[in-house]
C-alpha cells in the first residue's frame, strides 16, 4: 500500500522535534508532533479555566477541543478554534502543566485516537512523542527511541532557550517533566523491536542522517 510510518519516541530535550522535522522534509514525508497536541489541549483547558485536577472536566474539554495541527514539516501551525497557538503552547506555564493533561487517561485516549487518524490519513509520516512506538503506532515500519544523556539534553534545552535560564531551574524543568511524564508512558527503555538511537555524541545532522537511513533501509 506504500504506507510508511516512522515512529519516534524520546524524552524532552532529546532533539526529537528538530530531528524528525528535518528527516521528514528530506524524505518528503508528513510530520506529526504529538507533544504539540498535548500542549494545545493544555492551553485550551487553561483558556477555558478548567481545573486540571478535575479529571472529568479535563476529559470533556479535550473531547470538544477544536484542534487543527498542520503536518507540513516546514510549516508548523497549530490552531485551537480561531486562535493560532503555535507560539503560546511553548511557554513555560504550558510545559509545567502539560503532564497533568497527559496523565489523564480519558484525555490520552482521545488524543491517541486523533493521532491515529492523522497517521492513517497521511500514510507516509514521521510521528514523534512518548508513546508512538508502543501505543499509537506499534505497527510502524520504523520504530526508534531517540535518547541522549541528561547532560546533552540539558545543554541543548539551555541553548534552545537562549542560555538565559539558570542551570538549576533548567535541570528542574527538563528532568522533573521526565519524571512526571514517565507515569503516563515509559519512553526511557526501548520496547521490543524498537531501535535505540543515542544522539549524545552525534551532531544534529548525523542524527538526522541516521534516522533517514533507517527509513531508507525499510523502504
Ligand atoms: O514533546 P513535548 O515536550 O512538546 O511534549 C509535551 C508533553 O506532552 C510531554 O511532557 C508529555 O507530558 C506529553 N506527551 C505525551 N505523549 C506523547 C507526546 C507528548 O504524554 N506522545
């Protein structure tokens, strides 16, 4: 059928998003940032003043979430209703709150169903997140766990934020979120049949090339 799904999981700061976007561009594939969907859901809950501790209310909000996410790797635009939230979902408040939505089982089930629909619609797609290789698309032709040492991840996230953050705050932000997220899905150990790509000692382009060659081998 020509279907080619590339599933990539990894912790925050592993460089997943930039690596997957670049690989998708080179391959001519679509791209899905599932983390952006959890972020958009969180943005919507906050905008609707939903109490994030209220599981039922969060689930209801996610069910009616008017989300639109572009799958063009070169033009990422995420809208919720009429609002372009592309930048708003990246602020620290969302990063801090997103695990609360991501650990809500009903909200997760809804977002996972939406992700599967997008993957099915596209056919040739690089999809990245925390549970793509294991839950969303375990039947993907290419399944990769992109890892990097804590040091490498902290260094990259620091550079991404312009080096303005103090080290301790950054460490808390990156590593605490991993701890919170690991409650919802285990993305630190590769599941059966999932290849580990450790980028700690690789340049950005080497990491992208490694992912691309795995796809080409599977094609
Ligand atoms: O990848 P990113 O850091 O933008 O993801 C934001 C959050 O979304 C993660 O911290 C995690 O809580 C959640 N997430 C998830 N499952 C995914 C992708 C993201 O739980 N597949």
